[in-house]
C-alpha cells in the first residue's frame, strides 16, 4: 500500500483539531473520507496512530512520534512547489480573518494579490471583532488573522502591518467649529465600537473623567453602521482615519479638532508559525506588501 499526501494531511489535521469531524470540515470533505485516509495510512505504516474515545481523539505514542515527520513532508512539498516557482500548484483553502478596518481600506487589493499569486487557493473570509479572530486562531478555525491589538493570547507568527491613527468626525451640519471641547462633543451621541473592544474602553474611560457631563455613548459591533450613522448626522464618532479618508476628502464628513483621541490601532498579520503551511506565511507577507502600498498611496501610513 502506498502513502499519499492526502493521508498525511488528514493525519496532521485530525491531530491538530482533535476531531475527525472538524478535520473533515477543514479539508472540505466528509468524515468517512477522513476515517478512510487515516485507516489507509495506518495500514501502510503498519501501526496505530490514534485512538477514539467518547468522541475525542488521542494520538498513540507512535502517532506523536510520527506527527512531526508528517508535517515536514507536507512542508517540504510546498517548499518544492515554491522553489519551482509554480504557485499555481498550491491549492486548498485559506481561512482568513480580518477586522472591519481592513475591509474598508485594502482588503480588495489584498484579495486580488492573492488571486494573482495563488490562483487555485480558495479564500474563506471571516469579518469579525479582533477578540473573536484571536479565538479563531487559537482554535485553528482560522489560518491567518489580519487584526489589531492588544492580544490576550501569544502567537508564534506575528508581522507588523502598520499603525492607524484615530480621528474625530461628524457630518458638516453638526460638526462643532474651531477647537471642540468635551461639552461640544457631549451635545450629540458619541458613536463608537462595541463594548468589548479597546476603542470603546478608551472612549468610555475618557468621558468618565468628565463627571459634570452627561455623555451618551452608542456602541456598535459594526463600524460600517457607525460610519453611516455619522454620515447621516446621528452623532459624532472617532474612527480610523484610513477608513474615513474618502469621506473627509469629498466633504461628506468634517474632522473635529479635539485635544484627545484614542491611541492608534496597531495591526498585525498573525498565524501559528509552528504549524502553518508555507502558503499561509506567504499570504501574511503579501498582506504586509499590500498594506504598505495602500498606506503610501494614500499618505496614511504611520511608521511604528
């Protein structure tokens, strides 16, 4: 019986996900197919690699020993394809997680770059809060996350994408003139990000110090909705400058001159460097190139 890459791939993913079902979902196949691949691999190697117990999967001692070898075979295969400059041979699915700020700036350019570099790579996109993307990375439901800090979990692969400053904005009809005070801002609802985000915490803490003001904070898990509400004059918001550059340029929004704003958002491409495929690392590097090109083009990049 001959070995093949699909068997090794199934072995690695079942070991990582600790589940035949989740490995099948990750590889876009069925659980019986994964079971068959593992059985064929065990038959070819004449050894038991794992045991199933009440729905859980545990590697045998021999399975633990052979797992690192299986990873190296898969890595070497991808390295061979890359060295031969045959990126079109790389296939599969990249499970990519991004925050809304990326969606509203350079995500489209990035997806085009991935399509050009890896035409047979399917991108499965998740747009969510950074805290949820971090969880997805830890659970291996995401391969790569383009997200802002701070982070509660360490990541063995982390590349700086850039730092984006925040700006106070409002529709022209409600924007205070001159240098705005906290009292000026408090005349309107303060539109901000969701409660479990760093932006909300910083804005909330800042206005909590203004004890004589009745400030109405309106959090939203959707920054696009926050932007649209601001455009419609429903409140004043603090948003990434990169996200509202077009609206500011055409006068749909006005920048508010206020002496405080939340700290800039620091963005990173994050992945599991110990287990990620070569294509994941290459896609992280591509994110750096696209982000820098976008920032330079729009004169919005702030070097760390």
